C-alpha cells in the first residue's frame, strides 16, 4: 500500500486556497467552500490518494472514564468525563457466561467488585449477568482513595455495554476495547450487534444519506473507535464492518513492536496505534504518520509527560484525568492532520 503523509500547508498556500474558494463561490458555482478548496489542491499520486483529516486538537480519551477521580467503568466516572469535556469515553469489554457484554477492565472481579463471593469474585466469564447484578464496583474506590471517597460511589453496578450506549446515545463518542477476545469467542459479533442496534455503525443507521462511512473512519469525527491488543480481533471487525475505525494497541514484549514491518502490517486494517507512552518518540510518531496512522499513547496523567507527547505531535492520548489533559492541550498547537489510507 502506497500512502502519502498529509502535512500542514504553508500560510501562503492556505491563503491562496481561501481566495480560490471565494472566487468560485462568487462565480455562482453550487459547490460549497470545502469542495471548492479540495478541487484546487494539487493532483494526487497516480498510485494512491490521501485526504487530510480535520485540523483538530489532540484527542482526549477518558481512560475507563474520569477514573482518577471516580470508580472506573461506572456511570459516575463516565458522567464526570463527559462533564469535563473528554472527546471519548473508553470501555473495556468482558463477556458474561450468558453472552452479555459488560464493561469491566480485569478478567477477574476481585480487585474492583464487592458482594457475595460466589458472584463477585473470580473470572467475569464464569458469571451470569444476574450474578454480576449483585456486585458493587464503587466501594473499592472509596477504600483505596479516602480523599476522593463519596457516599454515592457505594453500590455502583457493573454496566452492560448496551446500558452505556442507551444512556449516552450519540451525545458522546465511544472508544471500545475487545479484551482477551481469543478467550471469549463471539465478542466481536456481540459488540457489533450492540452498536448496530444503537445506530452507531453504518449497518445500524438509516439509509437516508445522514451517515458517511468516510467520516466514521476519521478519528476526528468517528462516533465509535474499536481498539485491541489482538490484531486478529481487529482484522475480524474490519472484515465485518470496514466502516469502523480501528486502533492497534501496542506494548512491550517484542523486539521491535513499532518497527517498519509492524507498522506496515497494522496499516492494512487500522487507522491508528495506541502505544504505551514510554514507547513513543519522534521516530515512532513520524513513522506512524507516514503510514497514515494516528498515534494515541496510553495512559498519561503526568503534565510533563502529556506535554512531551504533544510536543512530539501525537494525535491524542488516554488519561485518567481528562481535565488535566485538556488544560495541557490548550497550550499546544493542534497536531498535523493525519492522512487517510489510500484507497485501491
């Protein structure tokens, strides 16, 4: 796949394009300014075309909600993240014994759940939804964080993914991870069914021209992003719903997790990478952008580290403290727009 990186246009070129758009508008052409500007751009490569994404500020992804201030993966954490202005709320999926997608980070319940041992300890995958309804996933936060404890956190339930999208609808944007999908077959299909039912994919949206697969694949506007450490899981989602933007999570464990060969492979099915923040440097950002891959490091709560990553030009970041990230982002220019992958 041949791709061309998108770069910011010099100011003089931008001014020229703006004048051309005005002239076209004044000539009586029915095309809008965006179309006029696009048609004034240089001719694309003969082997590939790329389209710059919106010149948007770096994306702030609320990791498990505003989980630095409220119990992770609860409506309290999600509500707070939305209130604080996060661009996405993030969700980790587990599949219950009776096939329901619930939002829990760990494969086991012991760290965050309190309640009857037979229902609220051990693997999530061995419990039915009815059993999980007996669990409290807020009290642990009060125990671990006395200075942030609130009475209303006690007794918070484990939400299902369907309950999350029903609560927020299209008012928020969702960044959803398939967790250990090889051990939970059918997770991808169950996820897509929930998103389809909620009208968050092209398959679940009315065929009235109100949706655009291209805009859904744009990380600056997409209502849903699917992420995973499992390339096989992402490839399956890509085969089933090519309109959904995918992000490959990356951590340590291989000799060169972000080398050219690995990035080339990721670019075949994903529109971005989510690396451990310690792996990110100028070379990684440049190599990803050359392949039209956005860079969303995880998980960053330290102001200095946020500033370092934004200075490198990352396109977004995961954080437990959305307000802090938004404050740091305000002191940085928007990242260079990432190109969209070439179309065959």
